[in-house]
């Protein structure tokens, strides 16, 4: 029998929202356009994000709208018709950047589109940048969530910088779980989301940008309203007002989510995510399952992608696990749909208990479908890692 309490959200975003974050949303609201206290909280959130992402010399905006809004805002403000853009396309979202570039009249130049199981090779990227000397922008996804692939952001940023080309990074599913040194690594624009590792609700996007990018933004001259970064700079930084009414309850939630991260301490948070990745890999080995990324270093500390075993209908398996045990795992998208399924270990989900629940339910689900596996070994693997 499954009861109401059997609800374990182990998907890679939206994620489980801790009680403290939910409680923050119950705070009295006023009119965020008029309330100086709200502006203070918002400015505090910007400061905390600067600290989290080591972006003290850069501009940070938190916009109402989920992460896709941030991705589109980046391209809308930086790409003019005819611009050639190097797109690292080794995953669903990596490839997805190419579509947005096309929508704004740019020409995407795909790199690494065949190797979705490993971080882009810096030599291959270097060759592409050499070949496409007229490219004026590059894009990268730090953690490509549908395949759990982790790209080497520091290495990519260094390589791209040596060609003097600005780099846009989708870090939606790594922010808060994997270190990012925005200023130090020379990233030019980075997009984060609220509903993944930070364990806040869906509905906010984080945009961080290097100040010298404003010249290009002026030259591109994007004329739209909702995605217009210049409006944020001119109104918020210039006059202390928002371009449109902010979703104050979501900002309170994000503020509390960031407090939780800093209370635990960044080093501890990152270590816990690395342990969650290792525990997952060891549990998969104990269950005779295969990770989709080729090796541990190419796999994100925030999510594990599992190749569906031959003959297993992964959709049926996940449905069974949800209905019987109340454990929510995720499938994948695009060319990986039906072939890969995932366990999210983002924020509070990156814990010994969550992973024991995840891999026990997975083992029991496989058993129910007729596969011989031992959940005991998977539990031991998780426990050993977190010892
Ligand atoms: C890497 C990456 N970028 C962007 C997004 C888009 O985020 P949203 O959930 O806001 O649509 C996702 C969501 O899965 C993601 O994983």
C-alpha cells in the first residue's frame, strides 16, 4: 500500500523544496515595487549569488521567469543576425543553444555534437575556434542535465578566452552543487535557475554578466521588453526600480535557499555533492547498471544518468517505482528519451538517506520486473561512500 507520505522527489529539477524555503514563501507580502525592505532582500540575494559564483566584479540579475528565459535573454542581447556562434553541442541543452541562436538570426557552428558521453575535448574546441576565426560568441552547458554530462568549465573558459570570444554558460543545473569561479575563470555570461540545486521553486532565473559585455549589448541593441538586459541595468541599477513587478515570494524563497547553502558552508556542500556522485556510481556498479557518461569525472555531481538495461522499458520501470514506492525518478529527452533515466542529487537530495531510498527503490523495481539484482549491495555502496 502506498500512503500520502511516500513522496520522495529524486528528479533533477524541479527538486525537493526544504521546509525552511517553503516557510519563507509564507512571509507577509507588500507591494514589491514600493517596499524598500523588499529591495533590500533582493539586493541581499544579488550579493549572496555574487559570493556563491565568485562574481564580485560582475553584474547579477534575478529575473522572474524560469531558466529558459535566461537562456533566451542571453542570446537575444548578444546575437545579431548573421553572427557566427560556436556552440558546444554535446547534450540536449548544448544542442538547444543552436536553436535559440537561429531564432535570433545567428549561425550556430556545432562542436562535439557526436560525443555526448564525455566533456568536450579542449583540443577539439581549440581546433574549432581556430577554424571559425570569424565566430564572435561561444556557448557551453556546464552540466547537461538530460545526460548528466559535466563539461570542464574552467578549461573551456580559458580556451575560449584565448581567442577573445565571449562565452555564455548555461549553469542551470550546476549552480550551488559544483564550484564556479565566474570572475577568475573569465566567463562572460552565466545563467542559473532556482528550481534545481538551490531547492527553491521554479520561476526565477539568474543572469550574471561581466561588465565589459555591456558594450556588445549596446551594439547589438536588442529592442524587446521582457528579455532586455539594458532595462534591468538602467532601471534597477540606475534608479532602484524593477522593469516589471517582481515575484516577491519566490525571491524570499531563493534568499532562504541561499542562507541554507552558506550555513552549511560551500566546501561542505560541494563535497557532499561529489560524494553523492560517487555513491551513485558505486550503487550502479553493485546493481550491474551502466552510467551514461563515460567516466566519473565526466559525470555531474548533481545528477546521475543511467543507461536503461537491454529489454527494460525505463518508462514502465519509473512508473512502477513511483506508484509502488512513491519515489520519483526522471527519464530523459531528445535522442536519449527511452534510453536513459536519471536520479537527481541536487541540494538536499544529495544525501545518504535520499540515495539509499533511490537505489533501493530502483533495485526493488527491477526485481518486480523480473531482474536479478541485490538492493543490499547498493545500500552498502552508498553507506560506504558516506561513511
Ligand atoms: C541544463 C539546463 N538548462 C536549462 C534548463 C531549463 O530550465 P527550466 O526547467 O527552467 O525549463 C534545464 C531544465 O531542465 C536544464 O537542465
